[in-house]
């Protein structure tokens, strides 16, 4: 049986950006993840060992957010690849990385990138 695990609005302070100042000062980011995984009868069995542990997922995302990148596209791809590496039962990942209040010279809530693999 396939399951979908969703983590919404994980927030981080990170040093991603194409401008040198962004990589020094940092900015606020959010990450949303939707993971589809083949988990067998984990719900029926109530077996946490077979589940995709969302604490581990959060830690994987947190680690990737600490690795400075020039683009949020690369950040999203790194997160997706790290989730696949951590959980063999994962079949599909959708990752949205948003930079809050990006320095574009005007008022803008966020800019986001969505990758799926």
C-alpha cells in the first residue's frame, strides 16, 4: 500500500542565494515536502520501524538547508536526493523551497521553486 507523508512549512534560516550578501547574512526559508512511499501494512500493524520517520525526514531537510547553495533549485534537488537515500521505500518526492521576503527591490512575500522526482 502506498502512503503519502506531508511536512508543511518547515522554517529555516539559511545562507542560500546568488548574491554574496545573501550567502553572508542569510534569509528565512520554508520547505514543504510530500513523500509517497510503499509502506506495506504499516498502518494496520502500527509498526513504526517500517514507517518513514518524519523526525528523520526533518533532520535530513535541516542538514541540507545548512549546505549553502546559489539556487533554491539546487537546494530542493539536494533535499529530494537525500530523502531517497535515507528511505528505500520512497517512490516519489515533491519538494517546495521558498525564500521569504527575497531582496528584489520591492515588497514580495516569497519566491518558491517546486521540484518532483
